[in-house]
C-alpha cells in the first residue's frame, strides 16, 4: 500500500456565494466570507449576518455533519 492510500478524500469547504446550512442554529444562509476560521453567513433574502463554525456547516440540502456516518 502506498503512503496516503488509507486517507479519506478532503471535502472542499463551501465558497462565498454558496447556500449552506448552519446545523448548530438550523438556519440556511449564503456564505459571505471566511475569516479567522469562522464562516460569515447571511439569510438568502438579506438580513443580519451571523458567524458559524465550519464543522457545523454543510450543503443546504445535505446531512448534519455531526450525525451518523
């Protein structure tokens, strides 16, 4: 077995402008920016921005990242 064969593929994080789900707050938001390891989200129709932990954010229609695999 070659080095690295047992590693899981790394999922790229969301990019600014993408619709994501913050599983901690159970809210959908548009990713506005990433700074200092925090994601800055805003409601799709506009409104007050909030911060989210990258480990708790996934695709808007995706499964909860802390749930069963």
